[in-house]
C-alpha cells in the first residue's frame, strides 16, 4: 500500500521544466502588457494578444516581419535601424518612441527589450514589453503627451534635440561664436537596469536627468537621445579651460552616490566632447563625433572624459 503524502510534502513538490514552460507561455499570452519576441536578426517570432490589440493587427500578419510599427511615428527614418543595431550590440534597449497602429494613429510608447542568451552565451532571441504612455499619463494625471519631450526624464527627446541643435548652430554661425556638444553614456547600464525588473534602470535615468537640470541653467540644451544616452549643448564658452570646468562639474555631480535601495548607490558615465565646427559643421556630424568620443572613453575603461577635438586643434 502506497504511503500517503503529507500536506507539507504536497505543497513542497518541485516544479518541473514542462510546468515552468507552460506557466511562462500562459503569462506571456495573457499579460496585460503588450509583448513580442524577436529572433536573432530582429524578426518577430511571437506576439501576445495585448500587442495585437494595441496596434490593431492579427498575429499571423506579424510573424516573420520586423517591428517597424514601434517606430512608425518617428520623424527620423533611421530610428528602427538604430534600435536594432543598439539592441544587438548591447543586449538591451529602453526608451520612449512614437509608434503607429494599423489605422495610422500615432501611439506614444514606453518600450523595454532584453536579450535571451543560449548555453554558449549567444543572444538568440529578444523579448520586448510595450506600454502605451497615454494610459500611463492618464493614471498619474500628468499633462497631455508632448511629442518633443521624453516622458520618463522630462528632457527633450532625440527629434526635438536635433531641431534645437540646428537652431543653435545657425545662431553661433551668425554670432561667430562657438558651440560644444557633450555626449553622456552611462557605463555598464544594462547590468544595472535589469535589477529589480528594470525599475532600477528608470530610476537611474530620471536621477541623472534631475542632476543635469540641477547644475545647468536654462541656457543649456539638455536631451535624452535614447536608452542611456544624453546630450548637452554648451554655447558662448570660448576657452578650453572653461569647457573643461563645466565638464568636470557635470562629471563630479553625476558620479556622486545617491540612494536607490540596497541594489546600488552609484553610477559612472563616459563623456564625449565635440566642438563646432572643428568636430563637424552639421548636426548629425557633430553628434556622431561626440558619440565617437564617448565610445573612446568607454574603451579606455569608462568613468572619464574624452575630447574628439579641442579648441587648440583649430589654431
């Protein structure tokens, strides 16, 4: 006669891999968040019902396609290509974008994507979670969506920043003055952000934005370009020493410890500096030079500043 299991033994039975897989599938399908899974090259292999409801598409019409609808409302036609490149390179991407549903309506979205790695450490899938920012703002009674503002940090977004940078360049050309562009890239952001179900990442980004606003007045143009990338425009500063002083002030403030919770208390950044016009005379060229300088700072170990060009190089 078989021994009857006690109540404790019944409740402590281990979960099987098959049961875990079934639970994961159920959570994916019935989640109130819109979710999708991409393959290694960025094509859709699975979507849930919430995503279909959000964009007004049927599942069968999405399989095998790239999720361009997530960026369908962006003015920058390269937004999707940049997203895929950064996602594959970094294994993580988060930010606010303007999507477009099947009927053509623009939908402001908050999206988070993260890589799923196989046994040999290769990213073979990417899981994305999408939330309508309209719904989020309705819940917290904020102002209506502003297409020029990043909802998370309340800074200018990438599209508005490029327009502002163009205006700044025209002004310095007219006034025969100078302009410096700072590109700020958070070191090791992905590993920090995935803690606490990505809540830590949002806190880091908002904290950094608030620090920048606290030490820079309204004469500075500050923007969040994407994920963990920020930019600042400095005008009417004519000496290398003055630029360095501002950069050091920003760098010092960002690096100060702050309280999140027990997970971490400090972040570090790499800062790239480009000077107009010696680092580029067009907005995209100047931005590319600043981003390149920030990347060089990262390659040198991060937590430092790198100049693409210095004022002295123009002499």
